């Protein structure tokens, strides 16, 4: 995919629905010229608001449909924007379930101008069913109390800290945003369900005994829509270490107003117990809390209290860094 | 799909790999003219062995590729048989992951003769992501210690017994064999993984309070390859009742020689605990054991000992019938 990118946020109804845009803007700002928002858009990455024409003038090469709505569909009224971007000479990339080329107007505009369409949620890779054999190398998976609670940010921040320490490490993207950021990976939730764990095994192959795969988690074992994806990924990744991710202001499970958020204390056992099927040694090494909606003092108190309550390092990956979790991973690898 | 069928078993290496053929032959023998086996085939449905020409002469209208190998691929050397069947005027149906129309020789032969190709594992139906709302109606899901342990047979036998008693009941097929038998359903393991539980919700919609959906289970929560599918189906089906299915002579998890079969006692809690996410009232109502590889006296002793051990009715759905389990379901519905 050619850079720089223009991030298209459509008119999504909240910040979380634009989490692909936030992820790219937060982790790869140097790849972006700005954002494009339609009237009514409730999300904002903080990048410059540009029209398609302004972005083209600043050299934008690819328009990224940078939203992550539940179900991965695309509103019809976004098509015009995509077609105009193609007409202005940009390629278009999307991480939605709907394929760009299946939209007749988009396919026609791309063909007319010789532009490329990228559907990063899909891969031409074929997978085997999972085998469950223990593979050499170390693996850490981020898991969540809910969807969209910082599993990807935590994994990226752990990877960055490990790279800084000169450790052998790879970030393993399992969703569209992670793939845009790391330019590789597999969108596990777009894989045919028979192959979930097989795809996760392919993504985290045998490696040096002191090499870490830091695997971006998906969904939540406690989310009625996505727990199957979460479990297949957990079994395929066969993690040695788990990090529990949480967003403390969430009122209910994402998209399910009737479903309460589980208490942190009730999350450790189900994840660990399910993980033992493919790795009996699997254990939690830390908790990662997204505190950006709390005051600094409330955030500090919360991290401290969770740490005391569960006897595990508790961090906010952006505010405090992931040092104590990486310490625990280093210790685990040496043991 | 036009009947009668000729069941194609290829040269699969064991009886279980032909479980689609066994399912159709056992539950819908009146729809079949016979079976077609290649040299070396280790499976046998007991139906008459016919050549393609003999089957055509007996009026076979559809060749069913009636195997269920792990991963759903098709050996290349089966293509000739499929092409010849098309040339002889038969349609062809398959429940594999690979689509018949993607095999160039098959697509060409079908086009030439104006024959139809059916890929029952795929559906044009689009699904929403799961919502987890409680729906009216009663639901029973069969779950397993492993794959291929009688979940479908148990569900079909329960359905048959309920129909005999004049109860409101539907068998809900979730795999290719069940779809061939009941002529509807969704192959859950072929659904894109984001939509597993949403597809299960679609398959078991709101219904009368005294109506039962008897849902065919898939995979096993204890199988490293397929537990994600199992969990998504469990959450989407939101069962009121579970029946644990088991095959007592199995030495290891299907296809995973290194993975032991879990003890029955260790299976109830994980299933029930995971099920509570979408149905807190979910409970086990029975155990179903496939005893056909045991002597009659050993079978009787086993059923009795499991019944005593767990305080649940324990049946072999074919040998003893499912009466005691249906009694338990009737009681649950009345309570």
C-alpha cells in the first residue's frame, strides 16, 4: 500500500467505531496526511481535517476506510467518497468485511483509473485446521474483559518496550487495524470458523526459544458475539503468558446494552483454564488498563489497587508504559 | 436436490471420515440407491456398491460427495469420478469446504451438460453478529467430549422421539451431514468466524414457549482445532438444556494423536459455565454414549455406571433410545 494515507472516518457514531483510524494515527502518524470526516461524525483522531482535493494536493496515495463497526458492513452513502478518491488518483484500502470490489461503483471507478483496492481483512493464504502441538518460542497474548479495551495497544506497547531492550520480538496482528499498523498479519475474525486456531498457529510459528510473539487478542471470552473467535485464537496462539486488558469506565459489553462487564476477578480463571488445553504452563503476567478517561489521581489509585488485589503488575500501556509486564515476561523466559 | 442419491465415499481411510455417508444412509436410506467407493476405501455404509453406470441405470439423480475429512479439502484424484457423474447426467452435491465450481474440470462438465452443483456447506444467507438477547422457546444442544462422538445422531434421535410424542420440535442442522438429512440448516464451521454466534441465533429464532429446537452440536470445547466453533455455537444457541455425547473407545482427540480424551466428569462444568453467558438457566439433562463398538453387556454396564456417577439419564440414542432424556426435557419445559 502506497503512503501517505488519508484516513476516512465516515460519519461513525462514537470514537470506538473509528478505532482503526485511531490506531493508525496513534502508532503511525508519519504515514498520514490527515483525516476525512462526513457531517455528523462523532470520532476525531486529532489529525488535520482535509477534503479529498486537499489530501490529493498534499500527496495522499491511499484512502483508508478506517472504521471498525460491528459486523464490518459499510453504509451505502460512503460509496461516493470512495469513488471520488479513486477518481482523484488514490488507491483505497479497507478493513471491513464487505469487499471493496463487490461494490459496483467502486469496482468501476478503480478499473477506469487503474487504481488498486486493498481488503486487508481478507487473505489469499489458506490455513490448516489447528493441531495443538507445542511449538518452540515464547508467546504472549492480550485478552480482554470486553472488545475494544486496549488489547492491540497493549500488545504494540509491549513489543515496543521489548524492542527497546533488544529482545527478539514480533508483534502479531490479528485484526485489520493491527495489519494496517504492522503491514502483515491475519484478520482472525474474517477466517472461516473451522480454521480459527489453525490460522493462529500459522501466524505464530515455531521460533527461537527466546523469541517472543506478542499476539494481539480479539473479542472477549465474555462477549456473546465474539467469544468463539477469542477461544480459537487462544488455543491456536498457545500463549505462555496472558495480559488482561480492561477499560474501567465501560458500562456494558460493547454493542450489548443488556450485558454487564465482568468483574476483573472473574476473568482470570476462565481464560487460564481454557488456555491450558494447548499450553498447560500458561499464566497471567499482568493487567493493562486504559485509564485515559480517568483523572490522573484516579488512574494511579486504580492501577495500584488492581496490582495489590491480584498480585500482578498493572499498567496503562500509554500512560505508565509496559516495563513491569516486560520484566515479568523476561523472568518467565529465563525460568 | 433431486433424489435418489448415490453416495460417493472416495478412498477415505476410516469409517469416521465417511460420516456424511453414514448419516445419510442411516437416517434417509430411502433416498439412496447405493454407494460408490474407490479402491482402498476403508469406509462402508452397508448400501449396495454401484458403479456410476449402474447407479445411473437405477435412476440416481445426484452424486453426493459424502465425506467429512478434517479441513474439508478434496483429493485431486476424485475429480474424474465427479466429472463422469456429471457426464452421465447426475447433479453433484458436496459438503466440503472446497467449492465444486472452483474445480475447473467439474465446472466445465457441469456447464456442458447443464447439471447443477450444490455446495451445502455454503449459504447465501448473510448473518448479523450475535446479540445474546434471550429468545422465547426452548433449546437443547448436544455437546461432545470430542468431535464425531454422536452429537448429530443424538439430536436426530431426540427430535424423532419428541415428534413421536407429538411435541413441537425442530432439528437444527449445523453441519453438512445434518443439512443433507434435514434439507436445511447452516454449516456453522463454514461461517466467517465473526458471525458464528450470530448464525446460531439466526438458526434458532424466537419460537413458541413450548417449542424445542434440538440443535446439532459441533466440535468440542476440548478440541484444539474446533473449540472456537463449539463456543460460538453454544453462545448463539443459548441452550436451556445440554446433552453430553461420548464415544468410549476413542483413544485420543480426533486427528490429534497427542491429545487425550477428557474424563466425562471434567466436561460438565466448562460447558455449563460457558453457557451461562447467554443462558444462566442452562443445565445438563443427560449423557449420550455411542456404544456400538462395545459388547451389549459392557454397553449396559457403562450406561448404568455413568447414570449412577452423575445422576443424569444416560442413553445410547440408537440402542436404547432417547426416552429418558426427552422425559427430562419435558419436565424442564413444564417447570
